[in-house]
C-alpha cells in the first residue's frame, strides 16, 4: 500500500493512527495468544469486552482490576473494537495505558493505567478472533434509537444492526462453554428473541450441540466525578436465558463488582432485566417532562418554580425532584422509552402500541422540544431591549447535558444552538469541560443521517464551532448570554463583571435556576433584560427595580 493510500483513524486530540492491513491480523492474533497463555498460567479467566467506548473501556478496566481475597488479579481482559476510521484510534490509545474516554473522574485514568501498564491484565485489539479464547464475553455495543421526526418519538427506529452483527461474530467464534453478557441497554426481548437465536443458529452451523450461555445485566453509568463508582459500586440487575447462564452471570458480577455493599438483584428472565432499565429511565424522563407544563405555568403567573421545587423537596418522599433545565440530555433518558415502545411491536408482536403507550412517548417528545422555548425567551429578551435576534451575538454558556461534566450527548444546549442559529443569531459557545462538540463536528460526515441538523435550516458552518475557554474574552461584545448548564464556574458570576466584560447591558437567560434574586435584581439595575425557564417572579423584580428608579 502506498503512502497516499493509507487510511487513518484520528483521535479527538488529533493523533493519527493507520488502520491495520489484513496482513497484520495474523501477527495481532499471535500477540493476543501469547498474552492469553501467560494469563492462563496465572490462573486468570479470559474476558473479552466487545466495544471500548463510554461504557466498555471503563468496564474492561474494572473487570481487569478484579482481585481475589488474596489480592491476586483474577481476570485478563481483551477489549475488542472494530477497526473503523471513527473508532480504531481507541485501540492504540488504550494499549498505551491511556483512557479513550474523557472523564472528570480521576479514577478512570488511574484504573486504566494500572491495569494496562502495572498489572498487565488489560489489552485492546481489533482482531475479533480473540473471541476464541474467551471464558466470558461482555457486549458493550450501542443500540441506538433514531428519531425520524423532531417531537414525535413514535416514528423512530431502533438501530439493531451493530448489536446483531456483534452477536453473529460471537456465535461464530466463541467457545461453546463461554458466557456472553449483554451489558448494553436494549429493547425488551432483545436478549431472548434476537440475540439468543443468533447464537443458537451460529452454534448449529458450527455443529455444536451446546446451548449458548447468554445473559443480560444493564449498566447505570453516570458520567462525572464518580464515573467508576457508578459501574463498580452501584446496584445491578441481571438474568440469564437458562439457569446455568443466570448462575454464571451472578457469579461473574459478584467477582467484579462491589455487591457486598450494593446487592445484586437476579431476575427470572432477561426481558425482566431489560424492562427494568427501560422503566427506570422512562420514570425519570416522565417526571422531568411533567415539570415542563408547570414551568410554563410559573413563567406566566409570577411563580418561581425553583423555589416551589425546593419547598417540595423538604418532604422526604419527594426529595429527588429536580428542575429539568433546557431539555433532558445524556445517552439514556432521551431514548430508552423509545426502545420499549419499538420492542412492543417489532420484537413482541403487538399492534396496539399507540393505545398502550400514552405517557412514555409524550414525555420524550416534551423533553426533546423543551429547549426550543429557550430560543423564544432569548428573542423576547432582546426585543425588550429593542434588539433583534438575527445578527445578535449570543454566548451559550454550557454545551454539556449536565453540570461539571464534558458529555454533550443529546444535550439540550445543542437544540438551543441549532434553533437560534436558524433564527439568524451569531452563536458562540463557552464550556470549561467540553473540548470538542462531537454532534456539530460530525454533522456533515458519517453521522449526517442521524444529526439533529436535519430538523433545522441555516446549519452550515456549525461543524467548525470552537468551544471557548476564556469566559471573560467570550463575553466581549455579546448581546445575550444563555446560562444553559449549572457548571460551577457559572453559579456565582457577578452581574457587574458580566456587563463590564460584555461592554454593555445584555440579555441574560437562565435555564437552570442559576441566578439568585439579588443577581436578577442587579442585572435589571445595570440595564440588562432577564428571562428564565420557570421563573415568572422575574417580572415582579423588574417592576420593583423600575419603581425604585423613580
């Protein structure tokens, strides 16, 4: 292959890695075989983790760090990643002892460095023939729900192709006695009625008489400062397609997770385990969507919903109520209910899904479109200052979906950004935790068919958006500032400094109850306009300031 024909996979940091040629696969397998032989001599179980992304990379390290009561490592882990242009870079990065996942939790980097470099119980490969050595396979391959219309979840589809292809590969190569554990959040029924038949068919084709050992146990990963703990030190639910599979997965999870402090719940069937995850997240999404109507009520009737929620939370039974902000982001809540809705028809065979599922789809639709109201508030705030949204310089403070993390997946801020751009605003972004806004950078590439871009006009050029890091410099010359995420840096900003850095009074939009009443009052005194989600009492403060000036 000539130099001009080389194909590269580029890491988020810009490091280039040449994709392996077919001739390299044999040598790679020899490397893996040598490491497996060494691990076998040490009495270690061989675990293959399929997919080293947000969940898989950290899960692989947690398994590789598992020890017995004598402090001896009990597992040797092989992280297997498809050598695509988009993802191959993760393999050489991981094999350097560097996390392919950016995390605010320092334990992520420590754990991966320890297992790859020190204990040498973790390696990564692109050669799926490593499956032939597996005692256990953990599947962490995404199973996305693609929405084909904005604000209408019912027209969406589940992307099963990657998971199905992975299961076929496992069925073709795994030893017949190996346990396969699907950790991915999947549509209810997937393990028993999609994945298991694939494995059975592959085993039959190989002339194997054994029944595939297949299980399910979903993750509850929470990006942030406790990333590792959200996997290792958290409650788990599991099940298996057979009694043996159920017993094996229970034993495996007891060996790698802190089940002494966070007990394991074992279900009778995988569909029960799968449904647990879907109902759990649909419940959360529904409560957040429910607050949207009360947010609008509050804005129109002089009520501060933030204070209302704080008052309610004094009651212990309602202590987990939270304000939804500008939309519900993260990987799970925006899509998981869709997996259940889709499965009811396409896996389980029922045709009355629209009659049965009333609340779950509506909640997702509300959460997906809630952020559009932020654009309306921004427009109205600028109008009150005799300015137009078209051509105005707007600073979006916060690209991530939650405070103090750098995760932009399904962030409400993306919708705010796209809608205001459609309306003609000159958009700029600041976020102390986000370096690359993946959803914009890839909107015209291989992810174009899934990008939210397709629901808005005037989106060209957003793929070149730069996340600014200097807040003071970012504010220079802005007409409006949107506080979209309650990052620590945004919580105690002084209004006088904001106006000084901007160079003139600006419109301030609070999406998360970030501003105190004193700060709201001060912004009005400085000649600014303030709007906020769910905070109707702001108009009362504005009138008080106006009266005091006379």
